[in-house]
C-alpha cells in the first residue's frame, strides 16, 4: 500500500505565532523535512516545502534500494506548507491524479490542517482523537504538565503562566530556592523561545538558545519582556516556567502507539549537546552515559506515559523527553506526538544493519555541520574509507543535506561500538575541516 508523507513541521497548529519565526527557523524546518526521504519506499509520495537535491536523493535511494523513478516528491518551493499552498492546484491537484483512498496517510504531525488536507483526498486517517486535534493537545507543554502531574509523573517544579502576574510570582518563588529556571513557549519548535534564567553566571544553560543572568533576583523586567505576557492575556502564547536542573543528561525514547496492542519502544538515546553554545547538536543511540538503573526507570515510566496517551485515543509515533540528574532522578520535559528527531535515524540503522541493529551497533548523529556540496563530499568519503561499508558494516551516511543553501548537512555514523564510532567521527571531522579552510 503506497503512503503519502507530508512534511508539515512548523505549522499554524504547532506554533503560537508564526509571524515571529525567522529565516533561520524556516531553514531549520526545511532541513528536518528532507529527512523524510529516508522513510520512502517505491510508490510513495512526499510533499515538502522545497525540492530535494538530486545528489541527496540519489545518495538515499542507493542505500534504501528505492528507485528514484518510482517515488513522487512534490515541492512547490516555499518556506512552509501553508494551508493555501497545500490546497493549491500545484499540490492538491497533482495528488488527486495520484492518490487513491487505499493510500496510507503519514504526516509529520497529524494536526487539524493535515486532517483537512487528508479528507480532501478521501483518505481515512483512523483515530478520532487525532482528527479532532489530539496530537496538538499532547504537544502543548501546558497540557503536558497537567497530564503528567495528574498521572504521577515527575515534572520539574513550576507552573504554566498566562499572565505577567503568574510569571512574576512564580519566578520569585522558584529563584528563592533554586539556581536557575527555564522559560519555555507553550507551542514552539526546536527550542525556539527556550531561555534559562539564573543568578549564577557560571551556570551552563544546556538546551536553551539563550541564558539570562540576573544580578538582582528581584529584577524581573528582562524575563517579563522575554515572555511577552500582559496582566490580562498572552498575546504571544502561554509560557511554562519551571526549575532548570543543571548538569543533567537529556534523554528520549520513541514509542509506537498502535491501533491494537501495547505501545512498543522503538529506540532511545541521549541528546548530544554542543559546548558553545550549549544547544542540541545530534543524538547518540543507545545512550552512552546513563546508568542502567536510571535508564530502566526512565523507559519504564515512558512506556507508562505512552499508555496514557494511547488511552486518550492517540495512535502513531510519540517521542518522550526527560532529563536525568547526577543522582539518577528522572524529570520529564515534554511529549511530542509526531515523528521525532530519531525516526529517520532508526530507519537508517534498520535499513543498513537490520531490525535488531542495537544488538550489534551504535549510532551517533550530528547536524548543522559545515560541509562541501555532496558531489564533492561523497567521493571523498569513499576515498578516505569513511563511507558506509556493507561488508564491514560500519561507516558514514548523510541523513539530510542543505549544502546548496546553507553549506550544512546532517551525518550518521554507524559502528560496532562507541570507540569505533568516535574514531570514524574524528576522521570525518578532520576531513570536513580541510574543506572549511
């Protein structure tokens, strides 16, 4: 059965204020959506904002065994897949000639816009909860805190804030007892709007785009301005203010909530954080530096959380994030009821190694990496013995390519153990450094 993939990250239903997004935000969204090419098989169609570079498409299909002539990529060359664009003749009109009611619908996030689009094509989408906006509900950080706390999951102390007074009083209370807090926008993407607030100038705000250091804990003006709340409403959307636990390891799992049966843990790992700035740079699957008892506690609770969202009526992939502090306590951050940052990585590993790839291999990824055009890089990877080698079952593949627009890409290293993976990555970094001179 063919599948229709929809690259609809960063939509009106995921982001409170689309008008506040920057060019960097748009480019990041396009980068993420190109990963979906790895999930395609013969007969599938994919709708993306912009075209996929020919060299990247050839690279992916060579590894997946998919024929470029038997997949359909529809890309109107825009920043985002707005509702107007999705329902245009160039997109919807072309798909009406291709898609029949027996196709599977696979959006990045099944929001209400995706549901309206699917119904225009006569596709049956399954879950009534999802069709009514349930995935959007679960992706809300405000709703997540209420659901998680009510079901007895450990969430950092804090509260969702709708007004400036909510924020002012909560900020005062939390900073009186803790070194730092983090301010998160309710509906945002890729950490957009995450700000750590601290009174400690030496604290590293990993996972946030910015850190505000307060000389005076009672001076809340900058934080109030950042939140954009008023005394009566939230013109830029609500925010969550919660305790920031420093020196933690950020972890995740991806779980499938099927139509029938129990949720299934597909993959899990830890986030790789750059030092300067301390933001997400990639993933390591499985986790490298998490003690086994803490990992077991996290995965057990994460599966319980997946059962909760399934009982609400959600069907599909769900990604569950948490941090593990130095003493092994687990604090849950959020749920993303959609495809995640590891969906394509897991598929790449299954494609190259097999369904039980974690029995014999480890995977590390890194994105926003400066690199030359693929036409130059791929031959160099082969020449230096870095390209994926099916005989020795180790090497590097390109997971997403934006070298033509921003000069960056995402790579994946698959190896038999951490030492081999690190050695391959070091050699790759040295090679890329030659091009960046």
